[in-house]
C-alpha cells in the first residue's frame, strides 16, 4: 500500500479523534515527520520545516506562552504577512485552549485597536517593527494588552518595554517550562475538543464595524476535509500562502487544509515578490480572489503591448483559438481534430510559455472566490488550460457553500452545493445555506447573530440568486445592491463593474442606477497599465490625478465603456443597464480612506455618500464638476486633493437602442 493510500485510510479511521488542529499536527509529525510542512523565502533562499520540526516549534511556543500566563480561553492577536512563525502561533494558542485572532496587516492602528479591544486580547504576536509600533501606539490606551511578541527583530534593538519579547526568547522560556513539566503540553492538547472555539475571524466591515466570526475546530476541520475530498487533494500538493491571514480563505486553505491534508505551504519573501516566488514554487493548488486574477491579466496585457508586431499577432491569433476551444478541451469535451491541432500548436508557442511565466505550469486546481469574477477574465484563464473554478463561500460558512465539479464549470455560476451543504432560495430570492461549517456566533453580538443565523442553523447570505436548469447556483449580486431602473428593468451593479474591470486599464469601477433613468459609473484607472500605455505614446504626466484627467485617457476608457455597452446590448435582461455617463475619479479608492475594505471590496454606500456631489453631476447636464476630497497619507496624516473632473456621455449598443 502506498504512503498516500495509508494516509487516506488513517485519516478515515481517526477523523473522529483528530478533531483539533493540535491533534492533527501531532499526528502529522508522527506519521510523516520528515515530510515538508511549510516553507519561507528569506534573503532569496527557501527554508523548509518538516512536520516534525513544526511540532517542536509549536510545542516550545505554546509552553512559552503558558509560562507568561496564557491560559484556556485567552485570545492571541496575530498581525503580519504570511510567516511560518505566525501560522505556528495560531496552533500554539489552540494547544492551550486559546483562540487566535488574526488581523489585517495593512490595517491602521485605529482599526487594530477595535479588534483588540473587542476580542479582549491580552497577548499579541507581531511580524516586525512596523506592526510592533502599531501595537505600542494602541497599548497607550489599551493597557489590557499585557504581552507583545515579535518575530523579526530588525529595528527593535533599542526597544526596552518590559512587556515586549523576542519570539525566540519566548520559545526558550517554553523549552525550560517543558523540561520542568513534560506532561503539561500533551495534557493541554488532549483536553481540546472539536467543539472548542478554534479561531475568531473578523469580517472586513463592508457595511459597518467588523464582526468577529466564531468558528470551532469542527467547523474548520470538517469543511477542510470535505474540500480535500471534493478536489482530490493529497500531501504532495503545494500551496502559496500570500493572502491576508485574517481572511477566511487563507485560514482554510493555508492552515486548515494543510493540517488536514498534510500538504506543504510556502510563504513568499514579501508582497512585492509574490509573482516571482509563485514561478519558483510552481504550486499545484492555487487560490486567489478575482482582483489577483485581474492584476495578473493586466500584467500579461501590458507585456503584450510592449512586444514586437509578430508576437502580438501570434498572441492575438492563438488566443482567439483558445477562446474557441480551450475551455472545451479542458473539460474533455468533443472538439474537431483540426482545432485540437491548432490548440496544440498554440500550447507550444503561446499558452505553455505564458503559464510558465505566470507560475501556473503545475496547477491542477485553482479557485477564485470572495466576489464575482468577470466571465471574460474567467474564460481567459480556462482557455489557457488552467483549471480555474469558482466557489461561493463566506466567513460564516468556513468558506464552502458551493463548488464547481470538474467538467461542469460555467463562467456565470458558482457550482453545486459543497459536500454536506444544504441550500435553499427564499421567496424573495435570497440564498440561504446550512452546513457543518456554519459559524457559532458573532462574538459579543447576539443581535447580529440572530439576524443572520436561524435557530435551526440556516444562514442568511444577503445574496440574491437562483439555481439554473443544471442545478448550479447563479449569484446575481448582493440582494441589497440589486435594484431597478425607472423603466422597471433590473440593475445589477457588480455584473457591470466586473465587465468594466476586464479591461487592463480599469482597476476599479462603481456603478449607479437604482431608481434612476440610466446607469452611470465612476472609474479608477490602473496606474501601471495606463502609465505604460501613456509612456509608449509620449504622453507626459506627473501624478495619478494628472494622468486620470488627460483627454487621451478619457478617449481610451470611453472605448472600453462602449465595448461593455455593446456586450450588454446582447443580453435581453441587461440591455437597459448600459452605461450612459461616466467619469474618472481624481484619486484611487483606498482602504485607508474608508472607500474599500481590507479585502479590497468597494464600500458602495460609503463611496456614494462621500462623492455625492459627483453622483449628482452624473445625473445632470454638467460636463465638469469641481470637488475637493480628504485623503489619508501612508504615515497617517490627513490632506486633501481637488480637481475639476470631466464627465462624459457614451454611445449605447445598437441592439438595446432597437429594443427601446
């Protein structure tokens, strides 16, 4: 019997007893002590820890935390980029019956303070000096934060606070503690149960203050086990961990499924080197929100703009072949022989080299979730032979609500119910689900819990959707965002925005139309893509604001909007939702300014209120609008930018005009 077969049999036999992550870790260390568990790139060199080593590191840290007074029920705040020690910190807290609370590393001190105070965290582990400085600022007004531990000591040599500790010193303290009481650690681990709280993950706060989603070990372990079985994952798979540790997607994929499935997780050197590290690792299993796929596509298009005439022609020709048959070949459907031959040639000349450049050569399964991905972007990757699939999930579900089975992938649906998940559609079109992953509660918020979760375990998603004829769920939009134009036709803003963001020059879009005669749009340019386009045409600019208001840029974006209108004109349900007027915002939407969440989702109502003057101008006869806007600089200082923003009318697609 092979190692993989032995692993599968053992997992099946012990799934009831391996009900917490500390128990799973010790079992991994026992069965595959030398197998790689986690990697980190530091100073350009990949360092690897095997499962046996990880177990030792976690044990030392857990005992060190215990020596400093960390006890069952305590919260451990964790902040920083994806680092092995931060993942070990989560397990170390769980070993003692504590609860890890990962936080968004790019959050400002005020946002972190809310989470720390709400979670009542006494302990925190930070990656580096930047994160330590935030915690020190918070501690001045939150003295309950008793212990701060740091991973990277650079820049912290002269910090003398008595409550500040080096990670390695805590581990050494833990080894001494363990030597004096060698039975303590295992007693603590064995005390844990699947029903114990495993983690508190705070929502991104799209519509208000973040809510702490309480998940148990059972929630995450069972969901991870079902996801692994659904996609046939095994311990030889590789994953790149680069998404925020505070996001449920990273928690389930880079932590939950890794411990359950035994595969290796790799942490990039920095956020700036993710694409380079992706190519070096060549993961077999990849997860990314739509924005990442959009950014990668933008990079590809920029490179092609800079390529020679012959390469551009070859790329365009073979991409048309790929769009025609690539998805069908990936799904093993019937394709005519001469088209298969053309696709094979394209694979040699274009698709294969491109996958290799992107680091996607070894990918067996790739998922996207978090928000809807544009169908054009989705089809682009699948046409290259990359098995990108969509899933629909929530933090409150420990991710999985629906998943797309291989061979049944549709760009406009999010798949069928995930294993052990029940879904129903209410009379008003809202999607509801019930599953083993359903959260326990919103921490210290019984009112919000009761509004979201019914007594018999059904969860309100707030999303509008329906099942198609094949039993696949189709999400239209957030139920509260789906509206109607004055003529009674449907207005689905996210659908239109995703079509706009397919163009590499458009980084973000916000559309308006509910209760109005027509649809309008705010557009953020992609500075890298548009900047590259401008430089090749010798168009001078000194800032984002200056480039965004150039007439040449408006002409470029107008052509993109008009192409979207032509696409919408072919959809009988959305023909009336074509964009009539648009403007290019004078600043990028920013999480620090409250316009985006930390997961980069637009806070639609906030943007509409903040830029109400511009929205009003879009629904007037004005061609320009003067506006002054407060902005937050990287160092936290406030300032303002002002601009005379141009507003443009765009042509509507002929089919829609004929229908009207």
